[in-house]
C-alpha cells in the first residue's frame, strides 16, 4: 500500500515537472504582460520568418522566370535594416550583455554561436544586395542569387529556432517581470539606431505582392 502511495506521489511530481517545463516553453514567451521583452523579440521573429518564406518563394519563381520590382534589393534592405539593425541590435547590444552581467555563464556557448550567426547572416545579405544590383543591370546571376538567398534562409530559420526554443525560455527563467520591463526600455534606446517603422512593414507587403503578381 505504502509502495502504491509512493508511485502516485512520483506520478504527481512527474506531472508537475512536465507542467512547469511547459510553462517555460516558447509558448510562455507570448505572455506579453509577464515577458514583455521576450514578447517583442518573438513578434519580430514572426515578421522575419514571414519574409524568409517570401524570399523562398521568390527563389522558386526565379528558377523559371524573371522576377521584377527589385525584389532582391528590397529583400536585402529589409534584412539589413529590420532583421539586423532593428532586431539583432536588441540582442547584441542589450540582451546578450545583460544576460552575461546576470552571471548566466551557462549561456555563454549559445550566445557566442548566435553572435556568429549574425555575422554570417550579414555576409549573405551583402551578397544578395551585390547580386541584386547585377541582376537589375541585366547580368545572369540567377544561381548566385538563389545560392545566397537559400543559405541565408536556412541560417536564419535555424537561428530563430535556437533563440525561440533555447535562449528565450532561459531568458524567461533568469529575468523578473521588472527586469523584463527594463529590457524593453533599453530595447527602445537601440531601436533608434534601426528602422522598424511602417516603412519596413510596408516593404513586407510590397515583397509579398511581387511574388503574388509574378
Ligand atoms: Fe539573433
Ligand atoms: Fe532574434
């Protein structure tokens, strides 16, 4: 009988552990009130993922027909200014530093890997820009555009998964609600160095229309 009780207690404790872990997943980061800073980053990821899907569609079209409207130059503009300057600067100039100052040494390896991804991503975007200019002037650089776009798409998709599922649940464990609010204030300061304004959200619509009308 006593053994049975022990089993039940074990079961309850296992169920509680599962519930606690579920609360610490990516889904929990969508709780805007408790995790306002994580919420901002996750929302920005959703916009970036949408443009990665559009870029992928653009590459599919380019295999068989011409893609008009400076599609690749506009995509490079979005990734350089919104994904990198506006979004990655919140991570590099604020979040990673604050996590290190909080003594989250166990996150050092993942942060180093994420920083490296940002650097590699910048290189891909420069190439998309460079070949986008050459494409516009009539050069046949289709395979170069597809190669660099696909490299960037898979890098950034993987990168976002690492953050959404690896770093952000940790961030939610480490920071209190008050500290999350402080992060939001600091994010607003670095936002001034990028442009997340309606200009870039309109650019998303424009890119979507180019692939739709092609
Ligand atoms: Fe990042
Ligand atoms: Fe990110």
